């Protein structure tokens, strides 16, 4: 299984993350470079992608989210 790490600067980069999920890869996103409204749009877009793939999306820290396709699992906990 592959992992893709992204630190997007614009909403237009959301498609790259979605394409990685569609390819069966886990995506880790650090959204700290996006303003709050753009980060929310990014998360909303990927939530739809993850839902369509029957995957999972979780917060892993401040401005960091992990998206996994159905074949993968998120294990462990991180206290925020």
C-alpha cells in the first residue's frame, strides 16, 4: 500500500488527493497553508470522495487529516 503526503496551497490541488485515493492509496494532508474556508472546502471534497469509496477520513492533528480507501484501516489514537 502506498501513502501520499500533501501540503496543498490551493483548492485546485484537491483533485490530486482524490486521484490518489481512487488509485487505492492512503492520503495524509497537512492543510496549514490553506485559509480556514479553503481548508473546509478541501475536507468537504475529500469527504465525498472517501464516502464514495467506502473509506474513512480522520483528523490526525491540527490541520492534518488522513484519508484511507476501503482496503486500508486507521489504527491507534492520537490525543489532540
